[in-house]
C-alpha cells in the first residue's frame, strides 16, 4: 500500500473499484458522500440531501427504522429496499449499514448498497418454476426432513406442504420401500454422485400407494438433497397390463399349439374307440371302451377350454342384450350356487347391445359367478352389475381403445384376493383350490374369450373386502343377426356309391381313422400326407368328387393346396379340418365361406360334413 496516499485518496480508490454504492451519512441521514449513483443522476444531485428524499414514504420509514436500530445497538444492520427512478422503473437494493462513532457517540452511518434486481428476478423465476412445475420438486436436509416441497408434490400425496415438511420424509415412504430408500439416499450422500431413475412408493393420505421415479443430486456446500420426482403410478400400471397381455398372448399361442397336437391324438383315440365298440361284443370290453371314450371326451372339453383361452375358437358374432342374457343365466346359476349365497342383478338402464358369441359370453358369466361362489364357502352375496361406459382418450383397463363399452361387474363379499397372487389369477392352470377341485382354467378361459371379443377383464380386490371382476365388451356398432338366426339345413339324398374323396392329412393316426371311416361308408379314398402329394393325386385322377385337407401340414398347407386344386379342378368341393378350429387364422388363403371341421370330431360329424360338402346331408347307414 502506498503510505503517501491521503485517507481521501485511499477512499477514492476503494470506491472506484467497488461495484456497490458506498455512502457516508450524518446522524440525520443526510448524504455526505456517495461513490456512484444510478444512471441519470449525479453525485452532486444527491450529496447534501437526506436519504429519505429519494424513497417513497413507506420505504423511507422502513430505512429510518433500520438506521435507528443501528444507532441504538451500535451494530450493523441489513435491509432490502425498492427504489423507483424518475421513469417509474423499480430496482431492488440490499443495504448493510453500520454506525460511525466519535468519542463513543454516534455521529453518522456508513451504508453499502448492492443492486440485486437481477438476482431477485432470477430467484422469483425459480420460485415460479418451483410452484408451477407438474413434476414433484423437493429439497431435503441431511437430517431427513424436507425443507421445501412444491404444490405438485403436495397434490400428488394429498398432504399440505406444511404437513410434508414437519415430519421425516421416510414417514411418507411405503413401509416395504423404506430401507431401500434409506440405503439409496445414504449411498448418494456418501459418493456425492447424482441419482437417476430411482423408484419407490410414497403413501397417499388416503392410504393408496403412488410410484415415484426420482432424479436427484447433493449440494456439496449445504449437504442438502435436491430432487425431481415424477408420478409414474399409472404408467407402471399400464406397463404391467401390457406385460400381462403379452404373457397371456404367448401362453395362448403355446396353449393353442398344444391343443392342436392334442386334438389330433384325441381324434385318433375317439375314432378307433368307435370302431372297436362296433366290433366288440364282450360286455367288459365294451365297458372299458366306454370309459376310454368318456375320458377322451373330457380331454376334448379341456382342449376346447385351451382353445378358448388361446382365442382360437371361432366366434359367431350376434347382437346380445347382456341384461337379458344374465337374467336367463341367473335361473341356471341358482341351481348350482348354494342357497347360502344371495344372487343379485343390478341391471343398467337402456343398456346398449354388444357384439359377441352368445355361448362364449355365457361361459364368461358362468365362470366369473362360479369363481365368486368358490370365494364364499360360508355364504354371502354375489352382485352382477351392468352399465354403459365411455372410455376417453386415455383408454381403459387392458389398454382398451377409446369408445363405448358395456361393463359387467361380478362382485362378491368374500375374503378378497391376496396381493401376491392377484396378478396370476388369469394364468391357465393356476388355482388355489384343493387338488381335484378344479384345473384352474375358469378365469383363464374367461380372459381369453373376452380378449377375443375385443374387450378386457380386470380384477379389483383387497384382502378382507371381497373382489370385483369387471368385463368390458365393445358396443355393437354394425347391424348383426340376432340370437337364434337360422343358417338353414342342408337336405338331399344318399350319396352316389363309390365317390372318390381325396384325403390329405399329415398325422398318421388321424389319416387312418378318416380313411377307414370313409371306406366303410362306401367311398373310395385317395391318401396324401401333405398338400404337395394331394396336388399330384389330383393331377393323376380326374374323378375326385371332394378333397378333405388338414389346414396345417408340412411342405404345403391345406389352404395353399386348395388354391392349386381350384386351378386344376375348378369347382372341386373342399372340406378343411384343423385342431386349431379357427378359419380366421388362414382367412388370407381360405376361400370365402370355407367349410371347416373341428377336431376332434366323431364319425357321424365327419360323414355329415362330407355329405354336406357333396351337396347331400342325408345320413347313411353304417
């Protein structure tokens, strides 16, 4: 420091390089010195005047109060004032004031003022962003309390902001997530690294859980945790529904494939049992065969359920009045549901009709009601409710498209479904019943049927509070035939003898059964193991009256073979057979109105279909 400089010169150098405004005031706040002024005003215009002259009465009184306190306490004070210039433009100033003393008497004040207008504006913008953000914003202190939360945070959890900041934030975390949250925060504080994508559940004031996805960072100076959260509860629920739908679709494909192969085996079993029974005379042998046939038929029923679950059973769409359908079923249900269980229907007014297969929708209602019955071993109440609903743009359960639906709810007042198994109740073969009391296909079948109808099936349950299963079915938007429409019957005379039928079937046992059945009924049969062999036989024989083609075959499928047969022999009748039972799977290849025989079928079913394809439905003697 240059000791030759006078005190005034030193003061001039200090004030010249300071960005703050430095003033010396006398005891009455008259300005004795000012280092700099705002634009448009000179120091000469300020010096000699009281500081209050440049302030509004309110701001002047505010400054006077602080100067008096500094004089009384002889300690520095801080305050903020707003100054409005001649053009009406406000600016915000932070001032630090200390008294000057001579012989222990206050003679004036030293005032250092900083223009903080921009800083306040930035802080106001941050506060506004904090208040208006739709994300959940919070600041947590190292002691585990929120020091600040935004309105979106409070709204998401149903608490006031004051309630959230009074208690440790772990008090609001779901009990099952507390330790994981504690460990995650501790690790972040220890490493000082940002946290991204951390999820936990917070408890809403109403007791429900909200899933929050967090990103956060620690302030190395204060140790405070700054975090941004997003409520992803609905998103995760939709993702779970999508995963469930994908899982069920995969299981459905597997079930359909198993059912297809199983149907081929059942076809051979039932067919050969038929032939054995016609040739056997020993009563004991006939009893054995009857048991085999009964077991095979029960297996066929199980296969039908698998196909229904896998959505490979064909649907005969008609317009259905769900109220009328449920009322009719209640008559039957009261015979199979014990008297200790009350059945009630709350029918919706002016219920719209749905498009569906009557028998399959009946099966859905029956399965849901029987499931509810099983939840009431000591008796109770089952309530069926129907109503019209409109799903908006967000869609509905099962990621349904927006639109009009009819909702059927089946509610029981039983013990409810435990959370740990709630996500599995629609899985095939899943059951909580004792061994031998069910195979676990009731709800799985209902799920498959509803999905095939373009609807959704959801469950809502709490332990001890019963369960509600809700079915959503699309409203019928196009004219459909009503229930009971008659497609008509085929009539005619017995088939001419020795008609030639081409049979293409890759399964040896099924092929043998079909050939024996047709030959015993007087037909001549040409046999092929796949579609390509069928085409070769058609090229070599011009007397073929009918082709029976399995839909799924190696080398060349039935639908593809049918195209070539139609080119070789225009007008040749074709009868398809399949264990999948769904012509819609092959609609791109099958001719319109193609006849499909579903496996497993009986001898009489095969012969009836053959005669119908040949234009003759009169049964033949066998």
